[in-house]
């Protein structure tokens, strides 16, 4: 008896195999799995980024470090007036070394210092608005009106005089050569004086003598114009702004002539 041919299937399966070809189903499953994997990859979260809270924390830490440095190490200071020209100009930004006289360091004649004039140049401390205090802390302001910058001419025990027949400023009888820092055209002083600096005090003067209110202006006041060493904030070491005036604030060599002539140096 003749047999009929097995029916042909479009997918190539034979009726004799007894089960259909599942390759299409497997392909569909594989495709579905691949799509699911791609969906999972697309749904994956991007790498974490810094949040606003993290940035605020970093800023707070930076501000705290800046305040600690300003309080104990180096403080920025904006020169408020022309009293120290041409060494310092109005608007110059200084770095004031607050550790210069720590650990046994002494204030020396010829150094430029920043100090609080309360009790010597001013009878009382001025109230400073919080905004002004902050600007001073970051070097954008000069602080309150009681902060001054001047050059030390005499330390405790020194006799400072001006001006004799020769018109010179003298420390312990030694005339000072002030040509390296005195403002061009200025005389050493138009006010005559003869003082002995008490122990623990300083006699300070501006380099622009005709435009400086310094120890000379307070001779007849309580304290006699002398600045207590404990009121010194630090030594002006660097001018850091503007860039064209960027330089160190060095002690003039002429003050070496006064070494060993009297006085006992600084004892803070």
C-alpha cells in the first residue's frame, strides 16, 4: 500500500519528529532577555555627584581654616591711608606675620608693624560692624579704626630725638639715614621731640612724615604716644596686592647702625 509523503512545514520541521521546532521561541526569549538587560542598563543610576550639602560643608571647612589662620598665623590687612608712602600705598594688601614675635622673637627697630592703637593712639576701642570685621578677616578691609601700620623707630630704653642742627632723627645719639624709606621731599619731622621709650613700649612713625599721625601727635596725651608691645598684632612681611607692587617689606639696613647703642629690645 503506498504511503503518503509527510507534510512539509514552513519551519522545516518533520511530522516524524513528533514536536515542532522551537528555535523561533528561543530566539524570541533571547530577544526578550536582551531587551530586559538593555532596559536594566538604561535604568541604572548615574554615578553619584556632589550634592549642595557637600559643597556647603567644603565651603564651611575652608572658611573655618581661613579664620584659624587669620587668628593665629598670618592675617591679611588692607592699608587704609598714605601715612606709610612710598613703602606702603593706600589699598595695598599686606600679609601680617602674627608669629614673628612669638617663641622669643623681639620687635626690632626699623620693622613695620600692625598694631591696635586702643589706649595709645585712641582712648577707647571703636565698635566694628560684623560685615566690616568679616571683610578685614579676608583681607578686603582694614578692620576698625583702631588698627594702624607704622615703622618702629625706638624700643624700650631707647632715647629718640629730632631734630637738631643737622635736621636728623637720632636714636641713642646715632643719626639715622632714612633715605631708603622716607617719603621724597619730607623732613624727618617738623615737630621737635626728645623722648625715652619706657620698657615694654614702642615709638613708631610713618614713612610719609608730613601725612602721618604717629607717636609725635600723642606726646601730650596719656601714654605719651608710646605703643604697648602687647598691642602689636604682627609684623608686615609681604605686599601681595596689587601684583605690580608685590614685594617683601624688609627692615632697612640703616638701622643696623643703632644696634648695641642702648635699649633692651622688645619683651612682649
